[in-house]
C-alpha cells in the first residue's frame, strides 16, 4: 500500500514525519527502534504484528489505519505511533518522540483535516500533541486514565488456590467474548470512574477466534471445572509478551484466582524465553498490589488523554 513521501509532513524542518498504511513496511522501517525498547514499545509492536497476521488470515483492517515513523535530520528513527483503534474516540497511540515531532504531528493531522479526540501512550509526547491539537481546533485536554506499564522480574508464586489453568477453545467463544467486553466497564468502576468512561476494545468474532485457536486465552477453572477467571496475552513481539486482559467476574473476586492465573501464564511465558509485561490502571490500587506481589515492577507511566471540544 502506498505511503506518503518522506518529509511530506515536515513542519518546517527536522524531525521528519512519515505516515504509512502498511504494517509490514512500518515494521521494516521502525523495527530497530521498537526492538531497542521492546517493553516500552509493546503496544505498537504487538498491534503491528497482529495486523500483519490478520492480513495474512484475510481479516479486513480499517481503511483509516495509519502508522507513523519519526526521523531526525540524520535519518535515524526517533519516534513512532499509530492510529489503528476500532473503538471510540479512535485515539492515536504515541511512543516517545521529541517534543518538536509531537507538535509537528498535531499540525500534520490538522492539515489533513483528521479529527483526533484521543491521544494515548507515552508522556510527554502524548500531552504535547494533545495540547497542540486542542489549541488548533479549540477545546481542552482531559486525562481519561493514568496507566502504568510493568515488567515481571523474578516471579513470586502466590498462595495456591483450588483449580487449574486451562486454555480456552473455540467452544468458549461466547464466554470469552462476554468477559473481554465486561473487562473495561468493570475496570472503570473499580477505579472510581463512570462505567464506559475508559476506551473500550473487544475483539470482533474473527479476531477472537484467531486468539482462541492460537491458545492465547486461558481460564482458571475451579475444582468443579467451572471457569471463574480469564487471562489473555498477546503473541511475542521482539521477545516481549504483554498480558491482558485479566478479568474476574464480580462474584468470584477476592479468592486468588487472578493471582494464580497470571502467575501461571507468566511462568509459561518466561519458560519459553520471553519477557513479560502488563499495564495497570494507576487508579486501581487492588490490581497494582496484586502484580507487585507477583514480582512486577513499574517501567513507565503513560496516559489516555481526551480532547474535549467546546459545547
């Protein structure tokens, strides 16, 4: 697929911005940048690799999706981003980049007439870009969610609980989909936000089936074989696996299902030679305590920002 010419979106000098529509081409250009910080770049890397796999499987991708590569005046890649979200407000996601690049991106999107009402990812790049977009089109920036990326060091196994981890199958499609969809709403409530305030993404049926067939969704089942918890993970990208979502229905919480499921999934990932990371909501002290107890340590704070237009 065609890419916009190098430098076409330059805002008066370096750095140079280049938009791409092909995730394969994006990975060819930005792969070294992503590999240099595979934990910090986990969202962009996993989404890019997932969309390459989806394309190979014939799964249609949004025509409006794009990838961003930022180069300095020597040609080195110094930043990256994407707009691939299929959920409102269709936020862009940015990795670290120079402030000048974040400002240039805001102006480039404004020139394109592309409405952006959400900016997620790295700080300060996301905040700089969001503030400039709000200034250009009118409005204000609000923080929808403060997130924190963690990496697992030495796994600390929790106290055992009844049951075991089992891989979900295609027969579990309906339940897995239901719990994926419930995850964000429940997370909002646990963090003291209105249900539905957070960005919501639940895989559509073809993608959920692909994940189930890949064995990347697990249930913790109790002694009777009844599912009481779900943990999922992304495929490895540059040697890193990102766990999520992690969901326990309200009636089953406080019993240790999540700790044991995440610990077992993480153990298997590390045994396969990959690093393990996950995101938490900074406003949810329960989940932060659980992961800290398992051996996860904070790596970087990020944010989901909203651009609110005047009434």
